[in-house]
C-alpha cells in the first residue's frame, strides 16, 4: 500500500462509496482505482488528485495531505545522480540494495532524518 492509497481508501470507506461509484466519477476503471488503493499503481496524475479533492470536498490541510501523499507514492522511483556527485550515487545505491532488509520502524526513522535534514538545508 502507498500513502496515497491508504488515504484514498479511508476517504472512500468513511463516505460509504464503492470503488465502482468512485471510478465512474473519476472516469477510470474499477481495476485501476483498486490498484491505486492497494499500491499496485503508484503516483496518480495531478488532475486525478484534484478531482478526488473536489469530489470529497477536501480543503486546506486535508487537500494538501492528499497531494503530499500522492507525491510520495511513486512505487518505481528513480534517481538520476549524474550531476550530484559520488556521495549521492553511493547513498542511492546503498538504499536500493538494502531497503528490503530494513524494518518498518527503521524506514520511518530514516525518512524522518532525511526530511529533517532537507528542511534544514532548504531554509
């Protein structure tokens, strides 16, 4: 499952809407919507995220939460480190080769550390 899929499923179930009903509104197949919810498909198109926000009447923080979840739900992320240097290339490959061995709590902690460093450096 992806962060986007989890939020979408929760929104849909909280409103008692079937995947078939939501798929019709979004003009996608039920199978595609199911794959999004189950993490078999990653990041949805931005236009679809906007439609979902409008359909569920999401505003402000809830809308931003769904958009952010979509942005971190790419299940086939690729990183081009050509212009980033040896350390970025090393880190990318260490993560690629070892992510399957990390436990959920370790992945969460690593994500927090990286996000904290990124926010600090963006200021």
